[in-house]
C-alpha cells in the first residue's frame, strides 16, 4: 500500500463534506471554543502561498481543541464590498456582483483543496442582502443612540429627548458643537427640524460636513491614498478639497473604554501599544487666548501648560473658522494664496512632511494671558482642523517642529529652560527649571503644570482637560459597491428607515460614475433616490469596514431572519477565544469592531463588550524573487555569477520555472513571446538566477499558487511546510525547495504503518520503555506547542519522533495510534486514511487527545561527566537513587581515574547528584 496523497486527500475531503464532519451545533454540553480568521477580500488574483498561513494556523488549533473535547466554532466568509471590486468593474465592464461571485468560487476551491475544517453552513458574504440587512440594522441602532457620559454607556436617543424635555442640556455637554446650550423651555420651543439638528450633534452615527478630495477631471471623490502630491494617482489630474455631507461614527466617545478594554484582553504588547498610540490619550489644559483688537478668542489644547511663557506664536489649521475672521486686509492675498496651496495637499502628505516648512502669517496677534505679550498668529498645513481645537501654541525652545518653523520664518525664540536649550535644536525636557517665566521662575517644570492649570481655572480662561488624538471615524463613501444607508431625507432632514423595510437593497446599475457634484453613483438613479415628493434616499454607501465590524457575531447564528444573532447563541459562543490575522488591520478594523461590540453591549443586544479575547498577528510570507540578466541590447541572458562581466538589464522571472536558483531555460523560452529567441551564457552547464527578497506580488512573478504545491506534494505536506517555515507571528521568505523534506517525513511516517509489498505493519505487541518514552515526550511537546501556536517546533518534534521510532522499527499500535491523533490537526487527510486502515470505523476527528504520563519520561539514571581537577576525562552512568558512597567507590575503581591517580589517594571527591563528579588530586 503506497502513500497516494492525491487520491487520499480527494477522498476524505469529499467524505467530510458529505458527512458534514465540520458542522457545529449551538447546543452542546461540551465547553465552547471560538477560533476565527480575519476573513479575506475575494480578489480576482486568488490566494498565493502567503495567504493561507493564518488559516492553516487556526485550522490546526481548531482541530486540536476539538480533539481535546471542545465544541469548536470555526467558520469562513468573505469581506466582499469595497473599492477594489468597483474599480475592477470600471476597468473591465463587469458588474461587481458578478466578479465577486466568480472570485468567491475560486477562493472556495483553493480553500477546500487545503482541507480546512470550516463549518461552511455558516458562510457569510458581506455583499449578500441577507447579511447587510443586519449591517444596516446595526447602523440604525448606532444612529438612534447617544453616549451618556454620566452613565458611561450608549443609550437610545429617546432617553436624551426625555432629558431635554425635563432639564435642557445643562447636564450633558454636546459632544458635537460644545456651544449648544438650551433650557427645557427652549427645547420645547424648537421646531422638529431644529430639535433633530441638535440631536444630530449627539448621535453616535451622525452627519457633518467634511472635506474630501475632489477631482473635477475624474468627477469623483478620492481616498487619501489615491492622491499623490496634489494630483490623482490615476491620470495625474488636479485634486482639490471640497466640503461634502458625510456620515461619521462618534468613536471618540468610546476612547477611554477602548483603552481600558486593552487591559482585559490577550493581545501582544506591540499591538496594544499601536492601539494606545492611535487613541492617543493625553492630559493637559484647554485655554483661551484673547486676540488684539478683536472680540474673538483662540482656543488651544496643550499637554505642556508649564511652557506658557515660552509661546512665541500660535498656529491655526488653514481650515480653522477663525482664519477668515482675523486675517488682516494686508495679509489677505498671501493667506488666499496659501489656502489654495493647502487645498491641493492630502491630509497624509500634510502630516508626513517634515523637510518642507510652509505657513502664512494672518496679521493677527494673540495676547499671552500672563504677561500680556503679543503673539503672532500663523496658519500652517501641519496643524489639522480635526485634531484637538485645530490650533496650537508654539514653544520653539521645547518642540522641534515649532523650532524649525520659527527658524524658517525668523520668529524670535524665547528660552525658558536656560542651559537645557542650546539654540541649535529644541529640547522637549520636562525636568528643567523654568526661566523667563514670570511667577514660575525657578520652579521645576512638572509641578509647574498644575500651578498653571489652577491659575487658568481661577482666571476663567482655561480648564484641566483629557484629550484624545483619535478622531471620529468617517463612514461615508462616494462609491457604488457598498451597503446603502437605511436613511431617507424628508425636506433635507435625515430619518431612519423603518426596520421592517430592511434590507434596503443595492440597485443594479450599468454605470458606476459618480454624481455631478461628487456624490456616489447611486445619485444617478433618480427613480431609486426619489422615494416620494420631498423624500430622498442617501446616495453615499458604507465603507468596507462596516460589514467586517460584526461578522464574527453572524457566524454564531447565520441563518436567523429575525435578528442579527439570537441572544442565546451569542451568550453561548461569547467572545472569540482566538483571532488570527495580519497587522494591516490591527488599528482600523480592530478599533471599529471593538466599538460596535461595545455599542451592542450597551444597548443590551449582547452580553460581552470586548469581541476578541486573544489576538495573534501572523507574519507575512515574503516573496523570494528570481532574477535573470539580459545583456543590454541583445536576447542573450547571462548567469548570475557572470553578470558583472557585461552590461545587463535585471528582469524578474516566474519563480515557478526556477528550481531553487536554477532556471528551466526551455520553460523560460516558452514563458513569453519576448523570450522565444533567448540564448544563455551558463555556469557549469546551468543558468543560475539572482535572488531578491521582497513582497509577494503577481507583478514581481514571485507568487506561488497553493494549488500547484498541493497537486505536487499534497495538502498535508503543504500545511506542515507552511508551519515549518518559522514562528506564525514572524515574517519569513518563501522557499519551495524545503518542502521536499516535509514530504519525505510524511512518507517515512506512512512506512511505520504500511509497506507497499507487505501491506499493513501495525501489530499488537507491547511497547518497550524506550518507545513509551519517545511517545510521551512527543505528547508533552506537541500538546504544549500546539496550545501555544509554536507550530514550527511541533513539526520538528514530529520529525524527531518518527526518526526515532523508525530506528527502533516500531510498528506497535499502542505507540502509533496516539501519534496519529497528535498529528491529525497538522496532516488530517493522511491521519484519517491510516486511522481507517488500521481498523477504526469512527473518524479520527472524534478521537480523544492522548494524555501525557510523566512516569514514562522520568529519567531513572544519569550519565555523569567525570572530571579530574575540574577537567572532564571520562563519563559514567549511575542510577539517580544510587548512594553517594557507592558512586564514589565505583568512580575510584574506574580505569581512567586510576590512571590519573597513579596509585595515590585522591585529595577529595566532589559529587553533585544529577550533575557532575570531580576528583581532586
């Protein structure tokens, strides 16, 4: 019986599917375990070998927990809405729904080929109306809620209306426009539109005007990463800023709870730090600067109130509302010119730029509240309207960016930190003694912070404030391929659709071009937009992260038509126990998903407020590219070791026609018409390619289709090799060459069970102590490593175990059966086949995980190094319970020791039990 992996794997994949081997019940007496992958975006490119890394890791863990007696939820779906599909539709003329369906089919075939244990009955696709009905429903829950800072949670907007009717908003500062203040009587006097305008300033999902990147030539709004140096990435057309009505999620209300929640979950320290930095909590003061000859005031937030006497200028964001009010006539022309420049800059460019210093003086002056000094007010692109108050106080001696700005524009710099400032660069120290600082002179900086804040509060011009760098999440896209908002506008005022009318389905369109004023393509479908006279639908769609913020909940109860997931199901499955995915989604998706979960928890729809108990970030499998060298101006290709003798052009070549580094020259000539006439200058009869480690990409011809490797070596080999490459969390280059070793290992394992001529080899003989020791050492190691996602070391242990058993010619059932169960999560097809082959009718998927017994691995003897005067000269074995006098007697009788003693008695014999023996002469 030979190891025919192709037939075996196909056979078991079909049987598992037919028997619903991976179907999971929501009603089980077993303990639950929820294992989740970050679900893929189904692109037309399909999966390359880098993509399944995390999927294989979770598959192994899910199978392992099942063998351990857990009811394991492990499902898969598709994050199917988004810009790439729409862009592909624009380029190819195919409808996004058609390409999405094709891509999902291709992905499913690839995933099935690798033999994953997903419960496919639970599959979700975010672009399916039966799924996005509930995305729309959840959006309405967020829209109809506000964050009560007193109770510390989201509550229905109706509770806020009740509060307003009884006491106005004095006890609940408006999170949108903080200047909104009214009494109960005033609230009752407002029109319905006025009341809804006020409520919009409190809602967790709210409408506001925001600047977008508008490209008149393309007639569309562009994302920040589609704008490069003020022009569109596609076509190079000018891009300007344009204010449009956009939806936002008030995630800032959850900032502190998002920080606190990090203390309750098992994420890596690096991941937690990324989240903390994004949230950006800081403590300081909010204060107001009066303006010379103006009733206006500039409000700034600072974390360093102790540096108030070192403020040499204020900087406003160019978009700040005060700019048009305070700019003096003689500066208006310069300000207008600068604003036009800023219009062409993306926010990312403004934040990233450090070498180029730009700004413009408004002509206005602020007054330092403590010494009356006049401070010039500038605008500069490095200050953004959405951060803090959109204005900063600049202290050049203590902040490098301020220092560069002051130096560039020749603004005098005040030194408030004495010798700690060298005049050549800023010093952000908090430990200096203050100078040139009025009533703070001689005071240490840290205690001075509280002194200044107290003084600001006493004067009524400032207050202590906790601030967050994080901004509210933009939730509008001027695109077609996304969830329609369940919102209608009645005479311009937004209202929630009736829940019974959900889903609001995406209408079929033939044209994906945006509306005339940059609205989404839905604006062009007038019959769909105009519901009735005076009633219109929203034409923006939701962003890609809408559906991915809650998909883990839908897996729990995917066919429920009455709610997004039954409370009984969410209570049972609760948090995701292990979540695996790449770091590229570590901030955005993770924060939004955590916020959505907290909102649903606050409103009583689920019973937990952190979605993911444990998070593992898989590393990236990088591409190992292969390069050929064409002699310039010819069709001749020179091998790597000879290339320096010629002028050459370096070209990427398909890694699939290279064996290690040796090019298949015949395949190369057939690869592309351009290479049909190629000739080669070889090294020792071979063409050796260059190697370059870089991102795996179709453009670089360094992608490897897992289907090709599964066809050649089998899914079990592919699964184990991906894990063998290195720790799951680390990035590593792909190298197909090493896969042969893993394939040989599986064939060697097979030969412990069966022989091509003799057939079955497994016997019922009793195991030897040595065989039991090998087995139980393996059980201990594999159990520990699999639980800890240390799969590369687990694969190594399997290899060691099989080598040792092969050396002992062990074919004993009592040893091989437990080994087979241990291996099942890693190589399920082979294990299922051998399990049946040795006489089992039940699937190995339902076997019981072997239990480690220490008695079989406990050492009974120890080989001691025997040293003479501290230098090892020999080695002797003794029982661990041997008496020290008996050990000493045997050591002194040893021939090697006798030789060194030369007939004399030793000075001393030192015996350290279980470690060493030293004879001192």
